[in-house]
């Protein structure tokens, strides 16, 4: 492996002397221009070839077909082009792993290159060109792939068609078709056809599902479903939890869903991520988690925390609803809670029990009806950097016999030919992870914190309420806090002198006090 070395294309012309070479990896080596037609093409025993993250361009040269032993090919992150089936790739019938992502291939027609590749298991094609060609013939593939990624492709079409060869796939474990303007009646038939599916990612298309249909038989392997930003209508199936009993991430946001939320979604396993925001849902709020922007109404439920298994919850986001009354008394049981956002509701009182949540580092209670004095116990909070705040990012490890596809990092691909080594790691990017984020207001400007930045953010926002009395001097003990917003309240008195000790503070807003 020469990954990361600064090389020129001459190495490819001279490497043919290593005629027994089985693996060649030149990731991020500064290679430019077109591939030479001599040298490297004579490595007929080569099994693994990696040219990823360079600046290679042009079409794939025909001598690639000489590498008849090749079963792993990664040419992602270049500027290769191709608008039809590649004869060179068509001859590599032992190929199992192919990554063409982040190039300039016209992928729908290019897929015909693999029609006879019965060993193919992984096909990654993110960020290429999605061009509709009416002359593409119907073909039936010989392969049954397990991982298929085709997301974030550039296209001029309003509604693209899902690749037709997917109708013949019955062993898919991971599929990502996000952000491609795919349209029509949806792709939920893929769930019915592939009963070992583990990740189903269809975000940002124009699928019209008049019902959120789910398979008729349980799938105990499914971990992640994301069909957000589509046109899915009507209700969420009440048996969704029994069909997908191991589900850990469910994102149905930005659709046209209506009706009640299935109660079972409030009792799934620890660490469950749920986003139902920006729909037309109604009814009660789940004990476990509710997300921003629905039409939830009513008071917080009174629940037995030991039954609901809420204690490991790290993020509770309930902003932009119609919640009223007091914050629930069971909140202190959320011992891991790091982020609490409840802005733009109709809450009336902050219970002292909230101060027992020592792990809280971001509290947003703005735009409510909170009244009375601010409790001095707020100083008990420890708004320090917290790695766990950003750990809500979807991270998926998918075990598929000899293949493990890691949702945000890498894929492990078995290579039995490396004497003594059973497996090595190679990159496989899945372009659309599920990120937790927080909207936080600083001096009339809204900021979004997510990813690694989120773990360094700490703040308290009590603005736009009816809080009275003086600012507790104890708040000056929050030495790690970065933002404090108490504007638009009825507070009186002076700014506590201990605020001079807030040496990490980046934003302080105490404006619009009563005259």
C-alpha cells in the first residue's frame, strides 16, 4: 500500500515488473490525467485495485480487462467519465466489490457493465450523473448484491425511475437511493422483496406512497429506515414495531403523515432515534421522544420512568408544539440527558427537579409562559463539553456474512488471499447519515449546532417568557457556559458581579428588561 504518498503516473508504467502483485492501493497519491495504457495492465494476478481520491480522468481504458483475477475495485473520488457499458468492466466477472462514487459516470446505463457478474456483492455509485436514456434495454442481472448505494447524483429530470435491475434483487442488506428525484409510487416493494434488509435509505426523493406500507412478514434484521423528505401520506402502520422489532433509527420527517403515532414507538430499545417532524400528526406525545414541528398538543404524560426505560435518553427535542402546564416531575430520572429543547410551547413553570439533571449542557425554554423567579439551583448544572451529545449521529454496523458495512465509516471486506490476514479495512462512504442538531438563538440570530461542534456547545436560553425577580448570583458559578440568554423577561436588579467569572461566555443577552 502506498496510500497518501505523492506519486506521478510513471509508477503505473513501471510497476509491471512486480508480476506476482496481488494488491495495489494508491489512494490519495496525487495521480492526475488519464491512466497509462502500459505497465499496470499487465498485473494479471492482481486481485485488489484502489485508485480512489485522486484526479484521474477520461474513460476507463480497455486494458483494465486484462486484470481477470480482480475482485475488489475502488476508483471513487476521481473524474472518470462513461455514458454506456464499459467493455473493460464487463470482462471482470470475478468482481465482488466496486466503488464508482464521486465521478462523472452516467450510472444508469453504466450498470449494464455488471450484468454477468454473479459474484458482485457491493456496488457504490454515489455522486455521479443520473441521466435518463430511453434506449436502455431491459436486462436481468446475474448478481444478487447486498449493498447498493446511489445517492446525491446530479440530474436534470424532475422524476427519475429507480434502476430496473433492483426488481430482481432479493438479498439486499443496505440500500441508499437518497436525493435523486426518484418519483412514482414509491420503493417500499424493496422491503417486501428483501427480507434481510438492514438499512433502507430513501431520503429526499419524490416518492408518492399513499400509505406507509410495510412488509407483511417481520424483518428482525432491519435497523435503520429513512424515507424523510418524500410525499408519503396517511397513517403510520400500528404494527410497525412488530414488523421491525430491532429498529434503532426511524426518520419519517417532512412527509404528509397524519393520524396518531403508534404507541409502540415509545417503548423500543434503548438508544432509539425517532424523527417525525414536519408532518400532520396529531394526538398524544410519546413518552420516549417527540420531535419538532408536528401538531402535538396536550400536557406531558405522567409515566413510570422505570417502565418507559427513558434514563439513557441524551436528547429530548419537543420545540414548536402546543405543550402546556408544568415540566414533568419525572425528568430528574433522565440521568444522561444532555440536551433539552422545549421552545415555543405554552409551559408555565420550571420545576426545581430540573436542576438535578447535572448532565444537561444545553437548555432551551424560550417562548413559553414561564413565570416566577429563576431558581438559584440552576447553578447546579454543569454545562461542560460532552462527547455524548454528538453520539446521536446514526452509526450502523451491518453484519452480512463476510461483509460488514459500517454506516458512517468504512466497510470490511473479506480477503482470504492475504496470507494470515482474514480481512482488511477499505473506505465505503454512505452519504446521508442521520445527524442530531440543535437550533439555538443568540441575540436574535438562530444558529444550528451539529456534529462535532455540538459537543462543545453549552448554553441556557430562557428568553421570551414572563420570569420575574433578580438574576440569581449563583449563575456566575457556571464557569463553562458559552451562551446565556434571559432577554425579553420581567427581570429586575443589577447584573451579578460574579458574571465576571464566566470566562468561557461568548454570548450574553439580558436585553428588553421592563422600564
